[in-house]
C-alpha cells in the first residue's frame, strides 16, 4: 500500500505522508520541526529536536564527504570501508544502517536519497569474505527495519538477497555458521576460521525469524533454530556459556565468560527472540533465564563502594576480573526490559537500574563526562575508572544510552532523561566537528584528541536511542517493536 502511495503522490507527497507514523493501525502526526533555540534547553520535545539536528549534521557530513563509502572520517573528510562487510564493495554501511533512524526522525529528504542509493547502487557481490554477524546486524537488520516501517518491497528484496549469500556459512557439521563467508564463491568458499564467537553465532535469530515471516520461507528460521539447539549443548556445569566455541564440532576452546564483547548479544537475543515471537518462543525465555541466573551467580560483583557490575573470567581456574566493558552496559536495559517476564521482576528491574548507575559512574568520573571502553573496580575513587591496561577511548558506543532508554520507558524516572541529556552535551562539546562526530582517544584528557572515525552505529544506535528517550512512548512502543543489537526495530509477531 505504501509503495503505491509513493508512486501516486511523488516526492513532495512522500515527505508529507511520512510525517505521520503508523502505530496500532492508526496515523499519528509527528512534529519534525528543527527549531533548536539556545543551549539551555529544558523542554523534552526540544531536546529530541536537538538530537535530530545532531543526526542531520552527522548524516549531511557523511553524504558530502563519504557518500557510498561505509563510514566517514570526519577529520580527513574522506570515506573508509568496513572490511567486515565487504571491504571495497559498495555496501554503503552508514546508508543502510541509517535508513530507519532517518525515517523515525522524519528526515524524509535524506531518507529518500538513501533509498535511491539502495535502489541503484547497493552491491553485495564480489570475490571476498564478509562477517556473517556484522553483515546481519547492520545490513540485513537495516533493510528489514526499513521494510517494517515503510512496507517498501525494495528493502525486503535487498534483505533476502544478502541473507541468501550468507546461507552457505551454515553448511557446517554442527549448524553453527562459519564466522565469515565468501559471497562470490560457490558454497561460500573454504571456511578459513577455526572457531566461532558466542555473540556472533547467537545474534542471528531476530533477523532470520522475521525474514521467514515476511517471505513465507522457513529456511531462514530453521537455520537459526538449529544454531540455538547446538549452543544449548555447549553450556557448562555451572550454566555458563564460553565466548569461544566450535562450529566444526561442539566444543569450547577456552573458559572465557563475560557479559561484554564476544558474549553480550547472545543473551540479548535469547530474550528478544521470545518477545519477537509474540511470547510464543518459550524455549528462548527458558534459556535466557537460566543464563542470567548463572551469570548473576558467578560473575556479578559489588565493589567496595557499592557499584554492581558483571566481571569477566578468562580461564577455568581464574578468579573473576574486577573489570567491565562499555559493551556490557547493554545488560542494564535488557534486564529491565525482561523483568516482567521473569520469576523475579523486582530483582531484575533493580539489577538493571544498578548496572545503569554503575555505567553512568564510568562517565561521570572522567573530565569529559564520556565513558571509556572498559573500566575497573579497584576501590574508592578507582571504581568505574580505567586501569593501566584499559582502553580509555570513547567510541561513540550506544550501550549506556540504550540502557537509559529502556529504564526511562519502563520506570519513567526523570533521572534517565537527565543522564541522557548529559551525554548529548558531552558529545557536542568533545566529539562534534565541523564535518560530523568523531571518536576520541582518551576520556581522561580534558582536551582529548579526535580519532577521526564516525562509526555507522553512532547514527544507527546512539542517536536513535537518544532521540527516542525524548520522544513519546507511542513512537515504537516496546510491546509492538523489538530492537536488534544494532537498534533496528522489528515488529512483534501478530502486531500491526
């Protein structure tokens, strides 16, 4: 229906039509004004407008200096290619990753330009290998969300085309996919990897399940169902899942356990698969609850100053490291989101809030008020602060504001909006450039050096979550939409 409307009304009508959004079958007007005023902004809607302005600045800079490339280098004013999704191919990761953010924010001229590029220039072909995980969450997720929001068949076709080229990766003895696949060779080429990563193998279910639903082809869902059952067999006697797993045989390579990178989105996707199914996939919920119970029992720690965090284990006989990654801050939001469906709603919600508090402290304890990529808990003023071997850079990651988003939606405590606005102000002060936004090298330097990278996920995730925090709950309500790990919204089964 929407595609027919576009053909009938043309570009002008296209922009006007999508100033409304579809929620539970009804049309609701969306204010897409750009009035910003001065920096002393107190109105929540105006704060949302300000985040929209940030998105427009990031997008316009990419469009001017890196159009068609995967990501922008804002200092050198050039594009760069993201090797995980094809290197020198025309995948335009920032374009695909930004489609739904542009649409949600009502930036319709920009959305239309992005759609035109997808229709005429997107290429996913050539003799090279791609990361199954990165391609899935960024490109497939981006196309599927754009289809879900607009009904435009172009995006469904593109998503299916990409996934079909990923399918040979699943041709392993266990069903767990090879981490990479050569999209230009028959049967995906020779898999050169020796092991897989838990988060990568376990973060395919949402996209593949939704693709099966909209195409009527269960082959995609069948593949990820096999993956889940294989992963279930790899849980150890303590209920923990190792980050390093086999795909040629069902085995773990070392006892490394964490809620951060390499483990993170596996846990996220277990619960969200349950949500996406309309709460019919109870197997996913059961696995999620048992996994969180084990993580809480064996990895959850409280620092001497009362900060709760999920530590890490790097060998079977090792103690839990008093360290947490920015990537692991997502779990505060996931715990809060899942609380209502668990046996301990109050406990899950409180733990989610505790993790949010800890992650905010990692921001507050730096002069720039942006958090490092990992931080330690060494007592007193050294809690939630980077150590000697920590990564002190800020990569414009979304996980902290993602958790603020969920806790705001669920608790309606004003502090989460206030904390989000602190992040906006810090980003503007330290990461804003004349040509986009840049990651920074050291958050403990009051005048940090810019690292010359504007990641696609900054537009796909960080700015989207910030915008939604200052938007009405009827915009992508949590009972009707599920966000993948790249913040691409997919509709709950049975919801219109």
